[in-house]
C-alpha cells in the first residue's frame, strides 16, 4: 500500500512539474498568435527580399533591430549576399545603444562590420547627401514606444525627407506599438508653436500607431512625398501589448528598460519638465517620481484618494545615481498600473503634477523654459494647472483636435 501511495505521489509531482515547465515557457499574457507572428524584418527577408535584391542598402537601426529570434538585423544584412549593406545610421543612443539620453554621437566605424556609422543625433538629424552617396535604398528598423516625444519616429521622418530630396527609396520594417494600437491619449501637438525633435508633427501624445503606420501618415499628411514602402508584420492585432506577442522585450533606450516603463511613459515623461526626479538613474525610470521636499506617504494617499482608474500609488524612497537629485535619498511614489485598459497615462501624469503643485506650491517648479509645452504639445495646460483648473476641464479643451486626428488616423491603420 505504501509503495502504491508513493508511486501515485511521485506521478503527481512529475505531472505538476511538467505543467509548470510548460506554463513557464509561455510569455506573459501571450495570445494564440505565436508561430504565425512575424516582424517586418522577417517578412522582408523571407518573402519580400526583391525590394532590396541587388541594391546598395543603408540601414537605420539600433539594438532593437532584431528578427523574432533575436538575430541582429545588422548581422543579417551584413552577411546576406543578395544585396550589399553599405552604411549604418544611428538615432539617439546610437546603433549599439551605448549613449545616454541627449548624448552627442559622432561619426565612427562599426567595429563588428567595418561599415561607416553616421549619427542622426549629432551635428545633423537629417542624413546629408554625402551620407547617402553609396546608398540606393534606406531601410528603417527601430522599435518605437508609442509616445509622441520619443525621438526615433522623427529620425524616421527626417529620413523620409532626405530620401525625397536625394532620390532614394525608403523601406520601413514595421514593429508592434508596445503599448497597443487602440488607446489614444493627450493633446495633439500644436506644431505651429512647439515643433521640435521631441514632437515634429501634429499627433497626440499617445498615438496608438505602429512606426509603419506613422511613416505613411507623415509621408502623406505632412507632404513629404518620399518613395516609401512599409513591410507589414504578420500576426499583430491592435489590442496587443508587447507581452501579448511571442517577442522578447529589448530596451529601446537606456531609460526604457521594461514594458512597464513604456506604459507609464506618456504621462510620467511630463515630469522631465519639473524639478521632480522622474526616476532616471534608478532601475525604475518613469515609474518612480520624487523630490527632496516630498512626503511619500502623504502624496500616495492624496493620489489614491482620487481613485484614478487602473493605477495605484505606493510611497517609496530612492536615490538617483545620475540626473536630477543625483545621490540624494529622496521620497516619492511608485506608479503601479493595475489595469492597462482602464489606465490613462496622460491624465494620470497631469493629476500627479497638479496634486504635487497643490500640496507643495512653494517647492514645485516647472523647469527649462518651455520644455513642458514641448512635451505636452499645447500652450494652455501649464497655466491651467497653476490656476487650479481641474484635469477633467483641461482634457475637454483638447478633445476637438483629438477627434479630428482620430478621423485622419483611421486612413493609415494597417492592422484592423
């Protein structure tokens, strides 16, 4: 009897172990699209290589430029004899992703391939004729994060402009919007006043589009007119977050370490224009918000009492190793998203700013001139916050322009 019981128990343990291992292999929240999922780079190399066959190719990429099996597009292109990779172009943070935010990146030679690397975040943000002289077609393959003030989409826009001016073709290899393609938030940029490298065109703060969809929108709506081809993904649906795909998340930049960071970024990124730390220099950038004058417990309570949907705030302390309040032990809160579909990052960020201003009117400050306007995209929000106008009322003001954009956006959605 004892032997039989032991055999049954051992069998149960083995079955449970097998189930546990099988479950652990599945990405978080992954839907039933895994084997059918292909990135733009996969589709290009497996099905549409004729677009670049026999051509001299210039590649705009960074460490996120990998296929679904994590092979670098630089290596894949460099070793493909059907075309010739002749030049590399790096956005902010560089081709290898080893430069910090805002750091100047100059021309250099890539040690792995021996190819010239032209910086598009150095002396120029647009490729010059000299940079394009040995290129027939330009390929763009970089992971965006879904927020208007992330610079990679403007590197793509300048690439389209340069291609038009120099008679070159452009191929954009599409990638997922990591925070989904359904939710759109925040004001549409007033490009007549606040066009910059963190917001070049009139799109909302959270645009809900892929880089390929944005490329088509930029090229047509803003009359660039480049010879553009977008290579679509296979298996991506608009309601998918990055962890609904079979893909591994690769940091798009040094301060975008996780999908959680990208989810809060549209709103938490607004703190870059204040005297609070937005968590740069910690392991949780944009999730941690704090300053020397903050009482974390009081702030967490004040924010939680407002019952913002899909989010909870927890009092915490941290010490940034660089950027604002470097090496100081400061107090604040961590943003914990509990329901992505209900969470509105932009509204949450503005409510946080208003609450902190109201609690600490003699300490809170906007900094760096009009940097807040460059981030939020319109003129009125700062003054409305300072004048005590509710965030609900502030939101109402930008709805007409947002509704217009939503109609325009519909024409460029590649994934229904």
